[in-house]
C-alpha cells in the first residue's frame, strides 16, 4: 500500500497520483479554536471480494 499526505487546500482527483504538496509526513498548523486538515491518499489497496 502506498500513501501520500496532501494539503487540504489542494484539490485532489482520482486520476492524479502526484501533487505539489505531497509528503510522507503530516504537518498541521492552525490558530487556536480552529480546525486543521489534510488529505491522506491511499493507493495499491486490494479490492474487497464480493
């Protein structure tokens, strides 16, 4: 399984595999009383058997 962390401010699409803000680490910063977020994209997962 491959993964990458992408900034929540960057739009993500199912057909794109690489992004400018891509990283292997999560670095979240936010002001007090607000929310921080990111996208964690997973690739190479097995499909569930039906």
